[in-house]
């Protein structure tokens, strides 16, 4: 029996997906259908036991099961949910543990996280992991609440949690969709379908390409970065962007830079990154690093030379990545979470991802609840002031995820706050 589900446009959703309504912070507009992964199930599994181990102590059978469950019916949900990604993070951080869920002696799920600091755990790779969650056996819906006691933690903080059939409405702070381009019928069919829906946008992109080639030279794409020159330029452009917007320069964090370095050395292997670059003539205009595995390419770190901003080089590079899908051997391009206006033109569907926290009794949870109470009280203030506690909490959460140790955390937070937004 065919278990795929029909979308409103007649195409089939991936076999692990079903239609769902997305509640998000920004209006969805016409960005396409939304999917949730796994069938919904209520109730806590009976006779569950959680064992926590270092990721390095997992057996080869564990690794095989994990990767198999991350790809229901053979369709990988996301490269971030593979054992390969968790192991790569552990190689540069050394603090990844796995909560192994068992029922009646049978392994039913894995959750990779970082060793708790101050009673708080975070999903592996957070906040660089654009998909987070529990990888479970088919038909199992495991709750993150079940993982906390075994991990010796009272709080789990997450920012891209995958809807896996467990109701986390009370724990959710925000919900947004990760935009997916379905290329299963090929890039030409994909662009024909999207152009029919958004003719003005794609005509505008064609005009910009002609203008760019007239002003700067012929466009061409380069895939792969054996010398590392493209990555070096991406870091420079991205660093400038972070400084201009007053955000933390994540690529300057030691373990994050080492992780990307390790994954970049795997280019050409089944799991790793792909570095894509757009040139006009002999001038480098845009670079993007994406994570790829199992026929999925996930856009991760894009950047471009501001000189070319008026011709949308970042979008043109995305077009190039999609156009070369057959050559690069993937059938889905995931543009990631966020409500950026351009994404609605490319979305075949969206995958709901949540940011939030799961709290049990403990000091860390009390501090989190106290800060949230301050946020609630601040809502009566003028908007410019009411958002200050929220921005501080988000910045602290980001810095805490990148810097496991408290002294480094405080120093990084202070530096990022001192920097603030700068003039471009």
C-alpha cells in the first residue's frame, strides 16, 4: 500500500511526513504546506528506562539503529539528526552524551546532548544544529521530559526542536518552519512549478542575473573548496555581518570553527559539508556552506560581498545549488528555519521547529522561570524597553551554548554586548 500523502498541488509529501498547521511568530503567507514528522501519539511509554553513556561508548548496532531511525522509510529527515553529526561535534568538544531509551530491554530511542552545566542540558551542536530532537524507533513518540532525570539535569533548553508527536505546547516559546525545496522531480520541474506560483519574483531574479552579468561578467558556480580560500572569505564576510548587526560572531568560537573545518575536510564523502561559490567573471560574489547527507542539502552559513548586494548574490547562489541538484546527488534543499520574505517563493513545504525549554524541579529551572516572569512584567513597558529582557535571555542562551564554562561565558557575553551594532 502506498503510504505517501498527497499535497494540495498533487505532489507527494515525504513518506515520514503528514500535513499539519503551523503556529508561528510571523504570518506564513503562501509559503507552502507545512509538515510534522511521525504520527501523533499521546501518553508516556510504559516500563521505560533511560541509560546515559558517552557517545563514544555506543556499539556499531546502536549507530546503525540511530541512523536508520533518522531516515524513516529510507528518507532522511535532516543530516543534523544523524549519529555522524553528533560524533563530529563530540570530536571537537568532547562532552557529548547520549540518553538511550529502552522499554522491556529493547532500545527505542537516542537523544544526544551536551554534558549538563548548572543543571541545564542542550541538544548536541546547539545552537549550530538546525534540527534537534529525539531519534526514535518507528511508532514511538518519546518525550524530552523522560530524558532529564537520566541526564542528571532539571532543564533542557532547545532552539530547533523537531515536532515528534509529543505535545510541548506549554514548553514552547516560539515556533517557525524550516523551508524545504522538493526536487524529487528534478530542478527544472521544481522551478517551473515555483515560477507558475510566483512569476514576478522569478522574472525579477532573471533580470538581476542579466544586470549582474552585464556589470560584472558571466556568472558561474564552483562546488568544493580544496584550498579553503572560499571558506576564508565567507568567514570574513560573515564576521563583518555579525559586527554590523551586533550579533555574536559564531565562526570565531573555537569549537564551532573546528567543527566546520572537520566537516569541510569530508567534502565528497556521504556525510559532510558542501561549499558552493558564485563568481561573476573572476570576482567572488557569494559563498555558502551547507550540510549534506542522504540526498538532503541543508543551507547553513551563507555570505556575500556587499559590493554585489543590489543583485541578490545569495539568492542567485541558492538558485545554482538547486539547479545542480542532479549533479550533486540530492533531492531536497532545506533553507532552514526563519520567516525571511524570500523563502516563501521557494517553499515546497515547511517542517515545524520549536524553540523552548523543558523544566523540572531544580535551581536552574527556578532561575529560568524567574527570568521569564521578568519578561512578562516588562511587556507593559514601551516596546523599546519591553524587549530588553528577551534579547538578553536570547543572547545569554546563545553564549551559554557556545561557551560551556561560566568564566568564558561571561567574558564572551560582555564582549558581544560591548560591541553592539556598528555602522556598515
